[in-house]
C-alpha cells in the first residue's frame, strides 16, 4: 500500500486514468454533437435521428467535465464521486455493445467508420476491468477522510434527489426494457443508441444520488460544476433539432424542466465555490 500521511490523495494511476477517460469522452462527444448527421461514415455505428447523436454528445461532454474535474483534485474524497458513474457507463456500454454487435460498422465500407467501430469495441472491453483495477489500487492508498465542511442548500439537495429518481427510472427503462420505454421517448431511438443513452442516464442518476447523500459541496463539486453546461447544451440540442421532437409529449417538457433545473443547480454550485 502507498502511504500518504494525512488526507488520502488521488494516486498517479487514478489521475492518469481519469484524464484518459476525459479525453475519450470529449472526442466521442465532439463527434456526436458536431458530426451527428455523418455517423454512417465517421462513427462506430449509425446514430439516427441526428438529435440522438447530439444528446449523446452532451452526455459524453458531461462525463468529460466530471472526469477532468476529478483528475484535477488532490484529495480522493473530492474526486471519488466521478468513479461510480464512470464505471456504470463503461460496464453498461460493454453490455450494450455485445448485445448489438451487428449494429457496429466492423465490416462496413467506410474506412473511418470501420476503424471507429473497432476502437469502440476495444475501449468497451478494456475500460471496465481497468477501472476496477485502478480503483482497487487507489483504495490501497493510506490517508484520512476529512469531515464534511460545506452542506448543500436544502433545495439543491432535494433537487439532486429528484434528478436521481427521475434519471434512474428513465435510464433503467431505456436500458433494461427498451421495447417498452422507447415508445414513450419523444423521438425515435435505435436499440444500441437507446441503451447507451440509458446507461448515461443511470450514471447521472447515481451521481445525483451521491450528491444528495453526501450533502457536502467540496465532495460534490466535481459533479455539480458540470450541471450548468449539461443543462445549456441539452437545450441547445433540443432547439437545434426542434423539428425532430414530439413537443406534445409530457416527457419532452420533463426533459426541458430537467435542463433548466440543472442550469440553476450549476449556478448554485458556482456561488458555493466562493464560500468554501
């Protein structure tokens, strides 16, 4: 075991892995958000409609913000909130990928898409065990856990709990019973894209649950600092592809409300940063 003497730090291996995850999430998010209409030629599988690609891009960028924020922390207690969500996404991505191998462009005619498919399959297989290995190593680092010092405003804690319940239900439905959940979604989802989106919703729901449960801004800030960009980019995606959205669906307006409340929660996180 490594000994730190004091507050348990983030070890070098965990910091590097979080940085790698941030880069991967950023690249995938860039591809899906800006090249969402070109996925048959440039991505691991064809994502349709383009709105799905844009929303997935927002999810991956949110993951990049959380993991790069965690990589910048010195103390493990401030970085660890990123790990449960990262593992959930990586593990469920592997499951969804194996269930939909035929959807990948592994033998496709487009060279870039074919390379992207093989890279996706490799990353999906490597990341879950690598995350577990590095996490075990990180947990072997000696050090103390400081007491909580910055409780969240009650409204922000309850809002995070509400986000957690909503995202866990929606994500579980999309991932576990997509045939039942897809018809309720306000735009069409394919099998693989729907399950990947479900995986991200489950990860975000788990992270929001941890924010509410820990009730300590220094422990939650890595996640809450990503809230405002998440809400803003989600609204941009909906406006950009407004013709693809079923605006008469109640789910659509729940998504809009979630985006607005994430912006408010992110603004509150910035105010807390001045206090602690």
